[in-house]
C-alpha cells in the first residue's frame, strides 16, 4: 500500500519501491540541483554576490534530498543485482548465500533511506532559513524575573556561538538588581529560525532568589519571542501610521550621545507597538533599527496567526504556537527542566551549560512525526 507521498508504508523486509510519480519528482529535484551546481561556475553569478548567495541558498535546500536519493538509487541497484545473482545461482549454494546476505544487509539501509527521504520531502516552514530577532522580556517575579531573563540571554548567546551564528545585542533595558527587563538580540546564520523558533513562549523558573533570606522558593517568568527577519516585501508599513520623535540617549557612549538627539521613539498607531532605540550613535541608524524591529514584530503577529491555524488543523500535540503559551519550567531544587510540549524532563545542568540542542532536536522530531501522520492519512 502506498501513502499519498508516493512511498510504500514501510514494514519489515517490505521492499516495494517508491511509485513512479515520486521517483520522477526526485529526479526533477536532482536535475534542478545539477543545474544550480553548474551555475556556481558561471562568471556572471560569481561576480554578483547577491545572485551567488541566492543560487547557493536555492542549491542548499535540495542538497540533502539529492544526496539521500542518490544513495537510495545505488542501494536499489545493488539490491537488484544481488537478487539477480541469487536467481541465477540455482546450483551454487555458496553464491546464493552470498547474494542472500547482501540483500539482507541492504534491506534496512533502503528502508532507512526511504524514511529519511520521506521526512526531507515534508513541507517546510517558509521562514526556516531566515535570521531572527530574539526578544526576552521579564514577566512576573520582579527583580528575580529580570535576573532569569539575563540567564536565558546567556544560554542563547552561548548556543548561537556553538552553532557559528552571529549574535548582536540591539536593544537592552537593564534591571535595577541585574539582569534585564527586556533585551533584543539580532541573530544571523544558517537556518537560525528553524531551531530558535522552538524557544518562543513563556519560560517559568522556580528557585530561591539570591535576595531571599528565608530560603523560600519563588516562581518567576520570562517570555521569549523569536521573530523572523523580514523586509518591505513581507510587511507593508504606511509611514502615515507612524509617530516618531527623537531625544537624547544619555548613558555611556561619548559626549555626542548626550548632546545630540540620537535616540528614537517610534509608535505604530494601528498595532499600538512602541519601540525606543538608543543603541546606535546616529539618529538615522536608530531610525533604521526601529523600523527593522517594527517590521519584525508585525511580521511575527501574522506568523503567529498562521502557526496557530496550521497546528489547530492538524490537531497538534506540540502546543498552539501562541506566544503566551507556557513551554518550560526550570526547577532548581530538583535540578530539572520540564518541557511541557514534549512532556519530557532534561537535566538543569544541560540547560545551564547552553546544551539546548537535544531539546530543540526533540521538538523538530515531534513536529516531523505529526506532519508524517497527516501525510499518511
């Protein structure tokens, strides 16, 4: 029996092959990949950095599928050869045994490759390749919530570093006793959104604050928003809807910062979003940054609606996709992190050492599993 992705439903030692339509789709992808590879040698492409990035990005999207399909075809060719040898060696038991062993070795490889191709062919999130703005806001819990927001920032900065991503603080509002009331980080790199999007939501911490003399456990929260980078094509902003005023920045940064009105206060009337930018040393750069942050927030609002609809349609078990959803609890007393979407616990030490990869990978696997179930129906 074939599911609607053109694959046989895999059972042990079932070597029904992909249907012709599926093979044709994969062959078309392979041809496109070969054409894009050829374009990388074209001087017109080499001499145009923007076009070169575009071609490389398009090519990288299908590289893994093409590699898996090539391997699948090689294994199928070897399997068919061994099967033929087995049928032709009627009187030679040693030869038949050798062919049988080869077929036995190849069967699980072929099944695994088909499963892998099946996952690679699932529809992907159109934002997965984008850079992000990651915003952390302290929630309930006063100064302890600010300190926890700072702890989350440390974890994400180290995780970005481990992935070879570039992380830059673009907006900070520090707490009185340390940490942050809010902080925004610009993260650039390979497939940033595909991983960091699973961190969006409410994070809750249960621990004894440093300022607590009675040793009582406090519960505090911080909200993480992961906003895909966007441009004017994705979001239309009418300048008539914007009120913008300037002011002096204050704080460190040289005399210019305190004498000249470099800081920008932007208010978007339809959404009620207000953004204050003081990071840059020039008013123009702060205006550009404020507009960039506004577009990311507006795009994220639309993106959140789309995610909630999609997950509701497939009866998702991994949460609603809403930004106010509680996703994790960090319990210091029990040295445990509980992910409420996975219904799974992880060691707190793993999180504190910024090793959040396994949690993110588990979320990706669960999401793929759900999409596969929908594809099988």
